[in-house]
C-alpha cells in the first residue's frame, strides 16, 4: 500500500530471549523511532510543508503559491509557465508549456521551483497539485507529536490469515466525497483485553509487510478521530505477526487539511481503548 499520504512507520521490536521486550531498551528504541518519524513528517518538503490541495480540471487555473496555469485532460496534467519561470522535473529544466502526462492512481511527480516542491498527483481518480513550501508556519512551528508513554503490554502477538484472493476494499477519505480502493490480502487476528479481535490488512511498504488502518475507543477522545495506522512486519511461516500498538501513528490528515488520507474499513473499529501510540496532534487541539 505505497500511498504517499501514509508514511512508512514499520519497524522491528527488539525482544529478549524469552520474547518479552526489554523495558529500558524498549523505551529508548521507541523514543528514537518516534523522533525519526516526526523528523520525516517535518522534513523540508514533508507533509507539514504543504500549503494547499488544488483539484485540476480541463479549465485552465492558477493557484496560490504555485506558478503557472494548470489543467488536465485525456493527455494528462499540463502546466503553462511564464517566460521567467522554470521547473526542474526529474533533473531536467522545463520552461513554457510542460506535459506531465497521465499520472497513475496514487502516483505522483515532483516539480522543483526554487526552494519549493510542487507535487502533481492523482488521488481517488482526480489529478491534484500540492505545493510544499519549507517556510510554511505549520512546519516551522512544529514541536512534535504527543503520544502515550511506550509500554510493552501493548505489544501483541497475532495471526495473519490470508484471503483466498485479495479483496478489493473501498474506503472513504479525509476529503469528503473521495474514495480509495485497495486490495486487502488478508486479516490479522489477535487478543486484546480478553477479546478476540481482527483487523483487515493492506499491503505494506516493503514486500510481505502489512499495514492496518484502525480506530478504537480512544478515537476522538485522546487520539485522532478519523484513523491511525500501524505497520506490521512480514508474517512468519506459521502466520505469526507482532502488533506493537505503541507505534500506532497519525496519518498526515491529522495535521493538515491538505491530505487525502484513507479511512479505515468499517470492520476495523476496535471495541477497546488502545491507550498506546500517537495522540491528537497539537495542531488539532491536543488533549495533553
């Protein structure tokens, strides 16, 4: 599920020889992981640098913070630049009229303009333009994401059950009216708070790995209401997987309205309070 609106937060949990995480090392590794995750989010052209989400049509349009006149049609996305402006696309300087071509769903092309990166992408069947300005206040004022203190009790062993065939799964999005379709290869079954639960899984960011999107009883209370994401390493030969809910992360839509993040499948609403992982960002009125 290589979706640009879903950062890759998958990482292995170190354990001692009994399979139980060493508490001191567990906390240190979690802090390092969380610091690195926030650093990627707040990178020079990361999601916190996005200043707009602009939807293209056949009607030529201009957009704030983005040079040129933009449109899309059967031949794909195009831009008309004035004679004083140039982009760098895939290492090549382009001037005048430039055709980006037809962009595949969940694909994208970056155009560099001075210190700004302009993302040209397709989301939910629509071509979009998103400028990323390093001096955007959302990025420069970012102080990190609130999270629950790491606790080994939230590291849960589960079992991956592959479907006979991947199931096309339609989910909503953080943008009203938008839909995403992903192939779900299987589900993960596990026990939490004495209950047997399951989560529909999508493909992860590396071969064999998985990603789950979920909500739970903390959603909208202490954690972001719409969704959280958890990366899972490739299942073992017997289907065994480890879910470390301490590494449940917010998607970009938790910080900015300029993301098109997918929502969890309806069946991925957990009837328990997962008091682990990232909480509501300060940018959304964190309840620290």
